[in-house]
């Protein structure tokens, strides 16, 4: 099964909640009005990263496309 990584720049998030409206199971409203990416790990560069499989890909592509400040990126993981 192909895997992908979601890379989320939480610092630049403005809390529009478009991602949460599309995929509320992993894009969670946080106390500061931004969102948290459930299960993600913080990288050294300050961004958050989560690996997902094919079955979750389309919801997350839609969430990335809906983000008005483009802080969600999805990349293929080389197998």
C-alpha cells in the first residue's frame, strides 16, 4: 500500500477550520483557535508530520486544497 506524509505548518495556521470541516477525525480544533493534526509528530523545522495510507489520502488532499493559507502539504513517500 502506498503511503503519504502530511506536512502541516501549524505556526502559519490562521484557524479557518476548512480542514476540520472536511476531515474532523484528524484535524482537531485546539484551544488557541488553530487546529492540531491528530497523531502527528513535530519535526526539527517546527512543522508537524503524519504518515497516512491511500484510504485517507483524498480527505486530506481536499483539506489541503481548502486551506486558505496553504499550510498543509501532502507528499508521496518513496517506497
